[in-house]
């Protein structure tokens, strides 16, 4: 990499212009696979289900076409190498699995749509689009090695995960069978570079049998949300009431659902979905629905107690209504949202919560407060995942290299930051998350956010990210690892 950076940037511009149609075609192919976790249909070689398996196969095929040596790790994940002079590794890691599509889409979530310089489809920004970018970054260097015969100083490894959106069992498998890269970044956050991630916390509140066919119940059926780590845009209930007699309300549809001589009403709440770590600007559909049921007495006494719990959960997104609010000098304040509401076959109601917490508190402290809330509302409390916060010094040479490369390409003067989302980076000793999202990006009204309906990405945003990734990898290759 002895050439000057001006020539390198010119070569990157030419490469991106030349391959961009192929990049879009490959993102489209990857989006076409419904790669939601499906453990019910998991098999040997497809531990996360057939969808993630198919998407992983597609990504490994793209890797081979890009001139990288692709490897399948028994379906848990895969990786593709460009072997360097040293066995030390500079690596990227992206994922091909997605959260469930959920309701509210205006296009087919698994058929990528191109419109006015934007692409729409589940995964275009989280994280299938970035996965393709990482593979084409590898292709840039593979073409140069083929042309010059000179290897990179370190091996470049592109890791392709398939279980990031749920439990990250893929990366656990990887680390059990492979040494850690010497430095790794994941294209699964915002630019410029994230050097820290809040702790991840999940739990479930579970009622006694109180609804459905339980004697005296008013709520016959209720459900909301499709993923525990997403703010739901849709929730619905069927209640024993006359639809014509119920008052209209904002964000609600009320219709007759009577059957078999029983008078029933279907109430559907429409919110604004989004990622659990970024509740600003969202409207939780479960909160809207439960508030309406409570305000209009559409509940038995036992159901009322649970709806009052719902009101407490949804009264804040910073955890203050639950007594778990926290902040510190490194991370933004704690967030806590209600993700999914489910009714079990025996009439119990399960409400999940998802919290992202700073280093000033612990999962044990959150457990203690939520257990009190559950007991006060006659509910069981089941703690779920608990992952401690992750932090790498923003002054490290690798982090500073990423920031410098981003600033050079954009003309900005940015600094490393921390986030509430959870990425693969937290599983590695020396890692960071590095774009491709851009804070404050103005989007058309028909473009949604990651984890929400109409998930979209700007082509220009992705083109610039690919250039930055190539340049950053070239600069990382100059460091002493």
C-alpha cells in the first residue's frame, strides 16, 4: 500500500462506479430470502432455520464471485478470506438474518424496491445491504492482489453471521472454533464509529390466567408486536363488547367481530414502530391499545390490574416509571420499552420488556425493581437476557483510524460515540461498529427505519459507505497489530 492516498481514492471511485449495479443486484438477491430465525424448522446444517440458511448460502456465493475464499461453518455462520502476508487478521462482520417483517409495509418486505435513489426491503440497512458492502470491499482488494501479485499485509476476513437479531449464537460458535481477529468492525450502526454499547436486558411479565375463555373475562384475544427488540407498530384485541357503542379514538380502528351469537368488537391500534434502543419519535401500539381498553372499562378486574401494569411500563421510555432510570458519563440514558404482548392458550398474558442500560447500573438492579412491579400487579417475573455494557477506548489506533477515514471522506469533524443498540462488536476484545447509517439523514415519508415497516436505505448513503470501508481497510492494513 505504498501509493499515495489520492491515487487510492481515485481507484476506489472508479471501482464503486463500475460495480454499483452488481452491488444492488446482490442486495436484492439477499433481501429475497425470508431469513427470520425459525428454530422450529432448524436442522443439521441449518441451526437457525431454513431462511437464515438460504441467505447465508446466497452471501457465500457472492463472496466466491468477489474472489474471496468462502467457508461455511455448519450453517451457524460463514466467512470469506483474502489471505495476506501475515496470519493476523483485519476482519468485518455483518449479518444476513433479519427481524420479522411485521405489519404496516406498503411493499413486499422480501422483494427489494428501487425508488428515487432509495431501496426498500427488510434488511437493506440492517444488515443485508452492509453485508454486501463488506463483500465488495473485499472484492476491491482481491482485484488488486490479482493484478499486482502482492498480498495485503494482513489477512482480510469477511464474517457473515446468521443469528444476530436474536441471541448471537452464531458468533459464540465462531469464537469457540476460531481465534479472534486482531481488529474487527461491524457495519451495523451509525457513522462515524461506535466504541461502546449499552448493556442489553430483557424480561417478561406474566399474568395469572385472566383472559380468553376464562370466566368473567372481557378480553377474548389480544396480541401486539412481532419482535421483543422492536417497538410495535400494530396491536389488536377482541373484546366482549358492542363495536357500535365504543367511542372512536385516534390511532384506533374499531369493527364488529361478532360470531356464533357472541357480541364482539375488534380493536386495532396503529403506532409508529422502530428499534428498541431508539424510542424517540415512535408510538407503541401496545400502549395505545391497552390505554383504550383501560379507559373504557373493557376489562375484568383481573384484566384491569394487568392493564394498569401495561400503563406503568409504557408511561416512560427511560425506565423512570419502573424505577430503573440511569445514566453516566459514557452512555446516553437507559431506555426501556414494551416489545411484544402475547396471550397463552391458558389465558395468561405475557408482556416483554427490552432495556438498554449504561454502566452506572446492572441487570441485577433492574431485576430487583421489576420484580417489585410484577408483585404489585399480581404477575410472575421472568428475567431474560442480560449482557454487560461494552467499551473500547476511543483513543486506540484502530478507532482513531476509522474516525479519520470517515472524516476525510465526508469533510466532517466527528468523534467516536456510544450507542444503545447491541452489535457483534461487544463479543470481541478489539472491535467497533462502523456505519453505514447517518444520524439526521432526511428521508422521504415513504421510507421507514430499520426494524420497522418500509425499511429503507439511500443508494448514495450506501455508495459512500462502501468507499469509506475500502479506504478504512487500506489504512488499517498500515497499522502495527
